[in-house]
C-alpha cells in the first residue's frame, strides 16, 4: 500500500522551525525537536506500518528478506507463494535442493547466489538452531546470505525488537532530508539509533522505507505531497506537476 500522507499532515506547520538556532541532534543536520516532529507526523499518518513482503512466520520472513536484496518486494511477492506452498520450513527447503529452488526464484535478481545461500541457511538452521530462526543479531548474521540489514528486519518484524534496517530507500531519506546523513548504511543506522525517540523505533525503518519508496523517490522526490517538506533540507523542492517552480 502506498504511503499516502493526509492533507492535514502535509499542511501542518513545523513544530520546530529551523529559524531558531537550536542544537542539532547527534549526527543529524536537524535539531532533536525537528527529528521528533518528523516521526510524530509519520506516526499520525500511518500508526501501524508493516513490511510489504509476504510471509507467514520467521522462517518465511527471512527467506523473503534474503530474496529482496537488490530486488523489489513485488518481484519477491510474485515468486514466494508457489515456493512457500511446497517449502515453508528449513527442512522442506533443504530437501527441495538448489536446482529446484533456483528454478522457483529465477524471476528475482541474483537468483543463483540467493538459491545457494538459502539452501545453506536452511541446513545451518537445522544443524545449529533446531530448525528455528534465532532471535539474536550475532546468530542471524552468521547465517549464509544474511547481513546486518536482513538481521535488523527479521529482529524487528519477527521478534518485535526496535532495530532499524537500512535499505536503499531509508539510506536515501536519511541523507536527502538531513535526518541522518552518512556515507554508509551503518553510519545512517547508528545515527538513527541515537536520535529516533524510543517510542518510534519499532516503526522507524518502515516509515523511512515507505516514504522513500512512494514519496521521496530516487529520481524525482514528490516534495509537493511530502508531509515533512517544511523540515527536510533537500533543495530545490520538486514543484507539483503543472505548476511553476
């Protein structure tokens, strides 16, 4: 579902105006009051954001997230229903084999390496975790094909931990807005962990991903309908189609 800000949200004035010289939040180009206001607006517009990947449980979630690397969620969601009908556990996926799995996911980018990793991941879950997806970062990142972003998403979505996964959308929003500038996803993540109010952390990466996917787009951000445009430092703002800049 597209992340659509309400008109009342778009029109709301910034609670923390940049006119007032306040101390910046650690690592951010914005003040803490502005950071708080950004997430307050996201929360009002979308109180219960969800991942757009289809999954049933922690195992199907980790499979979907691994498949989503450098691929769209829609391409993953197109391929996984047929896969999960026959292989929705580590045991079934390992038994399926790399060749059959490759055929099932061949519409997804990097499908050969992902098939190899998912078979190895399934076997490691069986051998070391009794077939269960672990709920710690260290154990997750030790699984084949699982990096920090995937671990953060699984910890957040499957286990309710307040982790912040940084994909290309969240990375772009963090840098473009001035919210959490950084040269690497890890730098953006660490800044967000410092400045996002605790009550918003469980949902923070969902809001940033959805905002980047549907509003703050890579080629041309749709600033005219952005609910944080008056706080965001990106310039020049993209004018509404049919209007003069």
